[in-house]
């Protein structure tokens, strides 16, 4: 028999996991929108003398990040659900957190470089 409140806590945790999964999706879709903006819209709006490949490269990086966030969100939601089924916890992991931070930092620096070079 479960302790009082454990079942409700598990339900709340599962709902929180669903909200977190949707947050991964929102982040992925935002990164894809940034990819289109940087890779296509900015060079198209700029003068015809702008070198397009740096914008396309950074845009592609954001697109890959967007795809990784959507797939990573699914993977993470599944890991949390399996951990809940076992009555345990599924930490994110240092490598995943570090990788997301490193990719975000690299794309931020690349975007800053594009903005600085356009001025």
C-alpha cells in the first residue's frame, strides 16, 4: 500500500514532465524559427553584396539545435517516465547539460560575429 499523497505526487510529477516536454518542443521550434531568420531572411533583406554562407552556416546550426531539442525532449520525457515507473529519479546528466551550453554559447558567439560584421 502506498503512503497517502504519493499517488497525487506521482500524478503531479507526470504532468510536470508533460509540461517540460512541451518546453523542449517550444525551444526547438524557436531555434528553427531563428534558423530561418538568420539563414534566409537576413541575407535576403541585406544588400546583394552580402556573403551568404556565414548566415546559412549559423542558420544551419540553429536548425540542428532545434532538431536536437525536439528529439532530446522526447528522449528526456521517456527517461523520466521510466524512472517514475521504477520509483526512481532520472537526472539530466552533466554531458547533456554541458553540450547544450556549449552549443548555445557557440551559436551566440557566431550570431554576435554576424551582427558585428554587418555593421
